[in-house]
């Protein structure tokens, strides 16, 4: 189940890689992570060394450098050599993942690549994956997820720490077992080394408890009830009218930007405040978002905002699509969208919208916004309808969300990646067959990107096969 390519021609013959490989490559590939990943993708049978060049290619042996003028990267494998060429570092790193995914092992443990010529572009440029670092998340799970995203050729990862990062701005924003920045920083550096752009996320309105509403935990108020004034009376929302709250959130943004490194974006959430938006709320809310937009613009960034509070249920929407629309009516929706800075990117989350096209995204696009369509890891239909809508209507990109369901939903992360590169998964004769195929590919990549040496809990993508999460 290798990625489909815009141009992918296989010819007879193979290139034998050998046990110890020396490649001439751009210095952006001369990273410890790529040396480790080569060993993993070659079934731990081949080791890689890299000699630096300033040219934008990766070469083993002797072969012509393929042109990458019209593609993100190009690959040529002949019986005498292997070469990847690209126009920039991101393209070259992505191309290396595509090459490593083609490495095969023979019956007598020879490592080889089949001869081929590949030129590839994604059908969706911005391919983002969202990961929640929950209080139950271990650091190795974040580490493994990021490596899997890189191998699946995502372009961005969005990291949302649910009370699991210790901030200087306020001690109680983290549970006592939260991660220090010094623990997280190496994982973020590795993500960037692999070519992923890391987008920080911190919810700036609803979900202020940094916990799921159904379990009642509040990271701040369960430690220091005297900080109640930062929140709504029930604790669920940030009290965004107060200057001290806005200053705290600004300080948090600055810390996350420093931790995550250069990026074009910052995800500020603002979903599910569980209040009815009225006409009196519109201008204070849009002014709040626009204020953050200006602040982020000074750092060369744009905000991503969830779209559920900005969209209403239109009468002509497909009744089969279960859209989540918390805006009361189209008049309020129009005033909200007209009042928002058009630099805001809308994250249109779609969890139960299985039928193409997804109309809420088109409303946002027609109102002048860049739109990220955001499926969840809970079914192939919503992924297919989301990717098709993004592709055919020229949306800004796609963001695969994961939430609390990764123990069973990780194969859908793979499905979104494959679809975003033009691999049409299509309808199978049985949904279980589809799930199995994505699961098999995901398991294969997981073994290659993160070797567990037989650690049962760390193998695959669920700590246990039976129990609470089954």
C-alpha cells in the first residue's frame, strides 16, 4: 500500500542497498533522526551515513538527478543508484520518507529498492494532524505520533496540551505531573528536523478547564479555587472580558511560540463555550478575536479558530450531514463573519458529515476565509467527503483531529494522509476490510518509525488490546 504518485513508473530491476550505506545529501538530512529512521525502514538491516552537499538532493551510487521543477520531489531508482531531488528542504525530507517507504527485504535479508521513476505532489498542500496531550498521555506517545505523522507525509502537527505543560505564566495551568518544557523541547526539535511545522494550540474561550466536560476536572480550579475570577461562574469558559485574562492568554501564546519554533499559525480554539450567542455578544467576541489576530500578526502568524460558534444551520443544508452549528441563525452568523478579520483561518470540524460536499466549509469560504476542513478519526466516509470538498472547492487545507480516540482511531490518521496525496481509498465491499487495510499500513509504519524492542504497551497504537478503551 505505497503512496500513489502523480508519475510513478516501475521498471524491471532492483538496486541493492547493502548493510552500510553512504549517501551524498543536502545537510538538512544529516540528522540523527533520519539515520535512525533509515535503520527502521530497512528492517534494522541497513545503516546510513551521510556526506554533506549544498545541493538539494539525496544520492546513493551513481544515477542521473531527476528534475523536480513541477513536483514537490522526484525520485529515480536504477540498478546503479538512487536519487531524490527537490526544490527545498521540506520537499527533500518528504521525498526521503517516500523513498524509505519503498525499501523491501528479500528472503535472505537483502535490502533493496525496485527501479522506478516518481514525481509527486500532494493534492492538498496544507495537511495538518492535531494531537491532544492528555493527562493520561505519556511522552513516548507524543513522540511516536509525531514520527508517524512525518512518515505519513503530513506538513504540520498541532499540539494541544490539556493541562500537561508547565507554564511560567501561571503554575496551576498544569497538573502536578505535567511535562516540563525541557522534556517536550527535544520532541519538537525532532519534528522540525523531519520537516514538520509545529503549530501550538491553547483554547481561548471554551474548554478553559483543560478537561473533557463529561468528567468535571478543572486543571486550575481543582488546585486553586481562588482563581475563579479568571473564568465564567461554572469555570468552563475564560472570562474574556477581563484584561487580566487577555494578558494571561497573551503570555501563554508567547511561551508556546518560543517552545514550538517558527510557524505561520497559532490555534486559539474558541469552540464549545456552551452559551447561546446573542446580538449583544457579537462585537465583543469579534473584537476579541481581531485583537488576538493583530497580536499574532506581529509574530508573523495567523490564528486558527474553530468554526462551530460562527455557523448556523441553513435550511438548504443536506439533512443527512450532522453539522455542529452553535450560532442561532443566519443573521447572527453573517454579522459574526462580517466582523471577523479575514486573516483568521476557520477550522471547520466535521465528525459526522459523511456526504459530499460539506456545506459549512463552503459558507466560510464564500465569506472570504481560508478554511481547514477537519475530520475526526471515527470513519472513512467523513474523511472522503472532507478531502473531496477540500480538493474540489480549493480549501486552504485539511486538519485530521484525533482527540481521545487514538487507541482505536489511529488508522484513520493514515486514511486522511493517503487521501490527501491522491490515494483514492474508495468504497470496499465491507467497512471492516477498509479498516483492516488502513490498520495494516499504520502498524507497518509504526514498527518502522518507533522500534519498541518488544515493549507490549508501546507497540502498535493502543497500550492494551482489551479493557477500558475497547
